[in-house]
């Protein structure tokens, strides 16, 4: 029998070669998909970890309230715990520490700090870096307010602690300036250098706090001072990680907090380990699951297409070998012998296909951007694929009865409808598990659509057949009659191949469009710089000079809406920008943001007083009565970008003497828009009686402006400050009020003078998700707590999503109006978190500013579409279209070859009747062309229908949730026409080639054989 197998293989090698090619292609597809969801997935997570920013990978151990005797051991143990958690990666560590507060002078306190890598986090203004032995550096604002210079000596008194350290004297060797994004936000005073109303954890009254006094880091950790806080940051080297090691450090980092607590014990009051690294690794894993589900869905579609080609090959093989099998049976071959021959042939074919498919799948994996490798999972998938292919080929040799065939296609349609219904029923929340419905639905829908199309094509061909008697000539009528009356075995493969190819192109375009839309809404603008610290005056001008475009401050932070803090650890987000420029600044969501902003912007702009650069601003105040009163003036200045900052000033006695506010007018284009005057005195209290009339004048030489100012008293207990007034005359601003001495000490007693009226209720646009969760509609009023200040808001409109807060419960407000509402309530801080830039001309230059985290629409779109974690889907889509084209053409060639082989005698008889060979070729080419063109058109229609029906349901965001904004189907006409054109031309060329070759072989010899 083996000899028979060999001789038959030599005689039928074209057929076996075609079978081997189809089986190899199908098995190689499975091998490639196996590599994409295993090797490529692991490598993608490794690349994502290597590309993470230092802020995303660093692990920080915190310790609060450390007694001075325990400082050295706590620092060493914290460093050791972090190194163990990040093993086996090499770790670089850095530390910073701050001492407990020490008195400086009456009502003033200060503290020591040590920063291990100080030259990388600050820049010298004057002097030299401090060394060991009592040397210190101070920040510019601290030096200005305390009048310090290089060479001065400062005494910090006895610690305010249980086991107080004695006073310490430091020599000022440097004045330094903090660098943006260098971690100064974790300083006790936030890197500002002062806090004129600092209230510590145990302080009964606020005090003026100054610092840090930056000393040598090892000196501070030697045990000479107790620490209020200690933080040690470990940065693992993830330049070339291994996915198994990544899993280990993820688990180690999650357990590090408990480990640190056990190691430090009672030596510290509070300890914890904080890091974004576990979240980054977990997010990459979730994204990979989403990608894997999409890859498997496309893989199932490719396998279904391969199965259709194999079923066709099996059927044609059975047709070719039908007479041969009957002859062998007539000659006495038993069923076991025939089965043995078939099994031997199938085994050899499977072995050859496996040997070819394994290296082919590895090569295709490299072509798709992966590594050259061979894995056990890959080999197993290839072997299983070849075995399945042989079984499908064997099954294709049995012709199903018409009733069974009808039942099968109806069942397929029912399964596709059920799959689509389940897809539409899935929630919008994150779904990261590999869902069988999501995997099988595209293939089921395409197959069901093609099966239904096959019922329509014969009707169209029969209609054409009825028109044949009206035509003249023989070739065309013969072609139409044969097309209408002869079954086309490759019909399902042709329609499904075209449907798969067109769907693959459209699905890829839809996915790309969805990722770009998500990137637009996620960033919210063209360029966003999320600040690492509080913004300062003139910062907007620096951003404008560096990157160009339209620059504006923005807010994006969590807030409380009434008493509601959100759900699932997701607080409501407040986004605020300049609503007048919303059409220019905002991106994404498909909304007309200019129209939305018009409903949020105030009617008039703030005018204020123009402050010339370099003006020597002075404050002069006096108070009636005998109680000494002081005020800490807070001048709110607005720069040309719309940023409002507070001019730092020390407490000023209301003693009728002028006090200069240095450093308030150091920028160009500043305008004074508000003045806050909190009045303080030791005489305030419940036992005090009487009142004091205050009169404070702010003088700004050269100031100009015609705004109408208003005055009020801020919460809490606004009645403790009565009859506030404000008048502006030329370069002076005069504020008067009556202060009640008696009453609660916690009363604000603060005059708020503004160049605008109270804006009242702030209009906002809310996301659809917030509107649904809180059941609000346009006109509803809410209360939003910004920082510690409640602000009333009113819903002006509802939008699908708020820029920079996609999918969140979010509110969009005008930053100017929000700032006005905060100011009239006595909150001087403009809650700015970022700079937004529209149409930047030099976006890359923003990195040189070192202001914080940078994100761009183009960069985010590039990350989503070409990033390592999501790269598997575009890769498998690039594989699907050529695979569909090749399998379709291979099936067409097999079908036409088998059909002409079966009709060789018929062709010979036509030649014997005198029909010219050219006319026969035309008839045969016309017959197959008449069938294939409608099938290709039907397949393209099914692909388009699937794009509109199932593609939006298949695409998820990187978290596994429904994308925001919603997916819009894309049908790229140029690409689709090119695919259909290539398929049509390829089919016609293949048919023409086979017809020409086979028609030459049809001669009188076939008549002699058949007789």
C-alpha cells in the first residue's frame, strides 16, 4: 500500500501540493497566533515596563515621626526592605528627610531638611553647596522674607518634640532655587519656602513657618535631630526586564508595605510604601488581555476561512478520486486497506505540513515585528492545526444532503444572532477576561451572512438564465446556462474570503480611528503639561516662549459633589479651562466645544489694575483702639495667560507705617484683580469686647485701571468683620472695615476686595455618566467642594465625555468663573494643575521646561496604536487580509481545476462539434466570472454589514471598558475598492490561466477514454 501511496502522489502531485499549501497555511496561522498571545504578549509587557517613566517605576518608603535615636536604623532598614522587594533588579536609591519644627523667633518656626541628591533637585543662585558641619542652604523666598544672605548665621531653637534635641546653629552657604518636577511638592511647605499660616498636627494656633534649611543629608540622619518625615525612593533598572522577574517585583512591591511595618515596628509612628509600579504592571496585563481577546477573534476568523478552503479541497479530492476508489474496491481492496492508504497519506501530509508550518509561523512572526523563536505552545498549536485540517479535509469528502445543508445554515444564522445579542448586552464597564462570545461572534456573523448570501446569488443567476434566449451567439448563453445550473463548490470560500478581507481592512481602520478618538479625549488638548508643583507667575510666558501656540492654565482634579465622593475609588473629576477659548483648546468627543464654552463663559472679562513691572508695592494700615492688629496681605495678580497667583508677603502691623511687599511685580503684563486682608490679633477671643476700625491702603506706583471693585467678608463667621468697603483712586486701593474683637477665634475676619462681582452659581457641563448617576438634567444645581471651599454650580449642558476625563463622572467649568467664586469666598489659590497648549509649534521643547508630566494627542495616539501591549491586534490584522486573499485564490484555482477536469469530456465534445477553442475558453471564463463577481460583491456587502454591526462592539478601551467616545464604524473606500479589485482581478487571472491550460488538454483522447 505504501508503494501505491507513493505512485499516486507522483501522479497527483499538483493536487497534493495544493492540499499541503492550504494545510500549511492554516497551521501556520495558528502558530503565529499562538506566538502573538504568548511570546509577543510577554515581550510586550516587558517593553511596556522598560518604557515606563521613572515616576511610574520608583518605589518610595515613608516613615513619619522618627525619634532621633532611631533615625539611623530606620533609614537603613527602609532601604533594605525596598531593595528586597525589587530583587533581582539592580536598584538605585535616594532619600530626603525633614526634621521636626524648631522655633526661629517669636511666632516663627523653621525646620532642617536633607536631600541626598540636592544638586539634581535645585540650582544655585549664589554661594556654594553646603557640606557637613552645620552648613545650610535656603530657598530664595525664605531668604527674601527673612532677609538672609550667604554668610549669615541662623539659630534654630530646641526641637518641639518629646525628647527634644538642643538648639542648632547653621551657617548659610547658598541661596538656591527649586527645579520644577524635582519632588519639592513632598516638602512640608511644598517647596514654597514659607507658609504664613502654618498649622502643624499638634499646633493650637497657626504660625509663620520658614524653610527648609537644607543641610548635609548624612548629618541629618546621624541622630542629631528627630524627623517629622523620612522618605527613601528606590528606582529599579528595568531597561531589559524579564516577564517572570516583573511578576516577582509586582508581588514584592505589593507586600513591601506589610514588610516595612513589621520591620520598623514601634520605632516610627506611621510608615507605608507607595508606588505606581504594581498598577503599571497590572494595567499592562489588563491591556494585554484585551488585545489577546481581539487577536483570538481575528484568529478564529482566519481559521474559519482556512476550514472553508480545506473543506473545498477535501470535496474536490473526493471528486477526483471517486472513480479510483471504486476501481480499487472492485479489484478486491478491503475497507481496512483503503482506510490504511488514506491514513498513511494523511499522516505524511500532516507531518510535512507541520515541518513546514513551524518555521513559516516563526518567520511570519518576525515579519510582524516579533522575535525569532520556536516554543512548545507554537508547535502544539501547529500540530493541532494540521490534525484538525486533515479531519476537515476528510469531512469535506462527504456531500451533505440538501436538508442537512439547509438546517446547518439556519443554525449558523441563529448562533450568529445569539452572539450579536450577547455582545450588545455586555456592560460598558471593564471586561478584561477572554470572552468566548467576543472571540467567536465575528466569524459566526461573517459565515452566517455569507451563507444567506449564497441563497440569493442562485436566484440572480437563474434570472439571468431566463434572459439567455434573447441573446445571440453560443459562448455567452452557454456561460450563463452553465453558471446558473452547475453548483459552485467554492461559493462559500469566495464569499467568506472577500468578507474576511474587507472586514479586516475596515476593522483595522475602525480600530485606528477609535484609538485616535480616545487619545484626543484622553489628553483633552494638543499638549498638556501636568504640573509637579504649584504654578508661579510668569510660568505661562515661559511655556509660550518654548512651545508656541495658545497657552492657558487648566484644572483637572478630584472633587466632592455635595456629600458624594464617587464610587469604586473613582472621585468625580473637575476640569476647568478658559471657556472663551474652548473651541481652540478642547479636543475630542465630537462636540462643538466653542458652543459648550459659550454657555460657561462669564459675560465680561476681569479688568483689575495694571501693575507695571518692578513697581514698589507698599501696604499702609492703621487700626483704632488699643488692641494691636496685623494683617497678612494677599495680592492676587493675573498674568497674560489668565493665571492668578498670590504675592507672598509677611505679616504687616497696622501701625500707620508703610510696609513694602517685595517681589510682587517682577513680571510683565500683571494685573491686580483681588486683595485679601486677613486680620489677626492676640486680643481676639470670647472674653474680648469692643471693635476696631481698620483702614488699609495698597499703593502701586504707576497702576492704572477703571474696574469697579466690591468688598465682602469671608467665611467662617463673616459677621465678625462688618461694613467692608473698597475704593480705588489712581494708584491706590483703600480698604476699610470694622473688626469685632470678641467672638470665636477661628473666625476668618478677612476682607475680600475684588475687581468683579460675585459670579453666583457657576455654570458647568457634566458628563453623561455623572448625569445618569446623580439623576441631574440641565438646570439642576449642585455643590462642588474645590479644596476646602464649597462652590455652588448649575448644570448648563450634558456632554458624552469631558476632555481629559474620558469615561469619568466629570464636570467642565470656566476657570475664570471658578476662580472668581473661590476668591469671593476667601480662597486665594487658583486651583491650577496643568498648562494646556493648542496648536503648539514646538511640542518637544516642553520637556526642557521640567514642569511635570507631558502628554500630547499625537503621542497618546501613537502609544495606543503602535505601543507594545496593543501591537498584537494590528499585527494579526496585517496577516488576515493577505491570508484571506491567498486562501481565496488557492480555493478558486482548486475549484476551477477540478471543475474543468470533470468537464474535460464535455469540452472535447464541443470541440468535436466544431466550436472554436477561443469560444470555449470565453464560455468557460464567462461561466466562472459570472459566478465569482456576484459572490465577491456579496462578500464585500457582508464585510460592510459586519463592520457596522459587530466592529463597534468588538473594540474596547485599553482598560477593557467601552471606549469613550463611542466607536464610529469606518469603511475606507479606497482601501476596500483596492481589496475587492485585487480579489476580482486575481480570481479572473487564476480562472483564465487554468482555463487556458485545461482547454488545451481537452481533445479527442478524452472521447476515446470515455467511450
